[in-house]
C-alpha cells in the first residue's frame, strides 16, 4: 500500500452541483484535493472549509462554463479540463455534474483513472443529461433517488448528499 495520500480531483459546475460537491468535503480527509468549477469566487470558501477540517490547502482551478448549445465554449472547457488533468494527475475524479464534470470523467477514464459520478439530487424524476451520458463511463455511478436506480444504471446507496 502506498504511503502517499490519494489525489482527488473534485469537479462541479456552479450552483447546486457545487453545493452538493462541497457536502462531500469530509470524505477528502487524508487526501490531496484539487477542485475544479466554473466560478472563481468559490475559492475562499473551499479553502476555509478545508482548513476547518484540518485538511491541507486544496488546489483550485476555474474552467469556462458552457452548455450543449455553446459548442465553441464546450471545446474550450474540454481543453481546459484536459490540461488540468495532465497537471494534477489525480488518482480519482469525483463529480456531481454538468459539462465540466462530464469532460473530467471521460478524460480521466481514458487516462486509466478511477471515476465517480454522483447524479444531482435535483434530478428527482429522471437522470441528468450529463449523468445519462457519463454514467456508463464511470467506475461508480450513483443516484440519490432509489426509483432511478437500474440494473445497468446508477446505483442507489442512500441519499449521500
């Protein structure tokens, strides 16, 4: 077993995706964490939360916000995420979603890294579009709604967020 702490890349868009990712901060105890989001203003809050838990100062990167109707912005966000992955070389990528999380998960899987997709709690009636696409490429695919769990689809392990 390695004596170096695991490197975690935690990725989420702003808004609810980010709030849910931040609820996972206790899970990072003993890890080297780098956060990626679309909002530069979240850095101070994440550093304070990590310090309050006695965690080392996390890395922090901002990527361009984009959606499926903004093709050029999506390409730029994808390239940014690729550079971040090459620089940080995480052992695992954890994401709660949207486009940056989808890109991180897909690229990390191609690099042979472990990946976790946690679908948004806001998607109570159906999986998110990104979750539908990313789930089959993740090592662990979770939904927070029991009725959305499927045989070959996301697993329900309880309301984790």
